[in-house]
C-alpha cells in the first residue's frame, strides 16, 4: 500500500501564517518498519533504539504515540551532551530519552491542547503541547523543547510525530527548580524554614505518599514579594509567623506557603478548566479564571465588591519537574480570612446573558444544550430559558423544564463565592402549574450533600403569619409580599471551603416546563433569615 498524504493545519496566532503538517497512513508497517524505510531521516534514532534494546517492542503489535527526532535533531542532542558519538553517551540516559518520547496510547494532534497530554509517558512524566511562532509560522510545540515537523503518521501499532529536537525529561524536583533560580530566593527560604522544601524535593516515583506525589507550585518571585512590602524573608516571617516557629503546621507562615501548593500536576490549561483548586492549606482553595489571555488566581467578586487577583505569567510558567509543575505568580497572595456573609443570589444574572444587551432584562432568550452558560449544566434533552418578568427581582428569572421524559432530570448551578461556614439555604421562586395536575418535587444537594428538605415548584406558600411560616420553613422574599412568590428553606449546610460550589435540583416526582427560579439565598444560620426583602428593581428592603 502506498502512503496516503493528508494536509492538516494547526491553529495559528494573530499575524502568523499556517504551517502545513504532513500526515501519512500506512497499515503495512510498524513504527520500526516506518523508520527503517527512511534512513536519511531516522537512522540515528534507530541506532538509539538498538543501543537501549527498545527496538523490539516498537516493531510488534501495540498502541503507541511516539515523538521521533530526525537525524539533525539527534546530531544536535549528541553535540549538546558533550559527546562525539551516540555510543559514548550513558545507556541509561538514552533509555530515559526513549521512554520520555513514548506514550502507551494513540494520540492525534487533534487531541492536543495548550497543556499536558492526557497520558503519562513511559518515563512517568507528562508532555505538554502548545504553539510557537517559528519564522512567521505557527507550529505545534512539545515540552517547549521541540516543534513538530510531521504529525499523525499512522502505522499499524500507533502514531508517529516527527520533531526537530530530542525530548528530554525533567531532572529536577520542584524544590530543585526553585532553589536553582535566584529570583525565588525569599520564597525558597520560606519553603526551607517551614520544612516544605523537603516535601517538594521528592521525585514522584520515589514518593510513598500518593496524595503528594505530584504537586503544583504557584511561586512568588522576590520582586512580587518586595512589591507587597516585604524586603526580605525576615520581613515576610515577621508578618505571617504568629507562633515564631514556621515548622508548626498551624503557623500562619506555614499556611501561607501551603496555600501556594496545589494537589496534582496542573499546567495552566488545567488550572483554567476549574474554578477552584485545593491547596495543601487545610480546607483552603485558590480560585482560577481565564480573563482574555490572562490566567488569574483569586480574582473574585465577593459581597458586591471585586477583589483583584494575581496573574500567572504564561511565559514563565508550565515548568515541568520530576514531581509536578512550577508556575510564576506576578503578584503576592495569601489566605484570606473572611467571616460568613449572606449571599442573595439572583440566578438570572450571569455574564453570558449580560453580554447580550438586546436580551438582558429586555426579552426572553432560550438557551440550548450547546450554548448553556458556563455556570449551568443539564443532561438534556431540555435546557432553560432566560425570561423577563416585571414582578420578579430585577425583572428576570430562569424557566427550567425538569422531570422527563422530554425534560432534563436535573440541573447543576455553580454558586457565587461562599465563605466557609454554616448557612440556611432558601429557594426563591414563583409558583406556577403548567396544568391543574402538574407537579415538580425536587431534591436539593450541594456538592453532593443532600439537603434536609425538598421543594416543589408547584406548591404555594401557606397563608399564615410570618412567624408561623418561618417555623414551617417558608418566608416572603419580595416586597410587596405575595404567597405566589415564596422562599422555601431546604435546610442548613456547612460550607467547608471558601469557593464556588455546585447546587443541584434533582426532580423526584412530576414533570413540567414552568419551573420559575428567581433567587437562591445563602444566609449564615445565626443571622436574620427573613430580611432583607427585595423589590422588583432589586432594591433591598430592611426589617422595619
């Protein structure tokens, strides 16, 4: 069979032209067979495989992805190691190179992202991919060490990507990377004084604590620490070490350093895929977002105030280590001490609808399964409708079909930032029945924890006194009051971490379209639960 040639194009940056990626398919040969057919380009890599004894398994049945350096790349590698020939290089070093360029899966470039590949290499470290401008062309890069010259060469036992440099694994731990870079001298000293330097100095393969085998460090440079008002480690310690002994796990300096270490290996692309990340500081998370092209940490809206976060610098981040990845923070940040505050959440106010000025608080907009806002998730087949209604708080609400068979069985909503503490949770809605027999009973859960009470979108509030209603788990939330606009107390929950959480409505009985969700209140359990109430323009009405 003759090879089939396919032209693929990689993503380009603004102002760059597309670099053609040549792909080939041949079911007749293995990886080894393909390389042996082209000695002008791959004879030196074949030689490496014979020296290391790895030629055999790449010549038989399997499922591999391999990043193969061409002869020019191997020659450059030999020169850079200070040797004259391949044969004079330590065999173990060559074995490491081979294992580092092979993954036990078939991964096409269409599955590449700006971040780590989904599988570990046979060496036991991750590869990262991205894009780079080379001579006005945008090329796919691998580990910031090589550009892909030919991609997606499909053979009988896998996929070959040809690269212009030999890929070499990281040889330093996170602690080693930090200690070897003088711009992190204050942060490194803080690591040493807290004892956490040793935690970051164990290669993943040698760590007996599986929860800390792979870690991610958000390191502050000396300049960032200086800009925050700390001229030296001594100044940093004086500010944060309340006990005077940073090795104590409850010491504030110890917590400060732990707060800069995340569980798992998380490149920038992984960080922006989640709104929060657990740190080594107990029950503390950092929040994350992508703003334009900037990766921001702890950039939050809290209690009606925007709190400016810090940026992780792309060009100085995504540094691989033998036990994780190191990122460069452009600013200083620490654990924020907050007390629980009430959150009166208008669920119909979110960025995606605000970005549609022709609809926001003017007319209805039906979302579909393919364009649901980022903070909402449904399994289908139905989605939800942003709906305008003059009698609702801020003049809008969400109509959420639930219950099946032609409606979603549940909906997940990502809450605003909630400070850890105990809250009573109120679901605020306008009762409506799609038909006289309609029913829609829902179980409410937060991060998987089921609340004590259910709520039903078709149940009206009892006609009784304010005090009796509260005792039965009801309240008015609008001004003027109406029993058609009610708030149902679904229970009390302890929020264990300060971050955004996932609240789920799961329909237990019934089905209808007209489930009109207006607000959700999270009120600290020791605070007034009945006030403020809200006018249709959003104005808060305090207790008389």
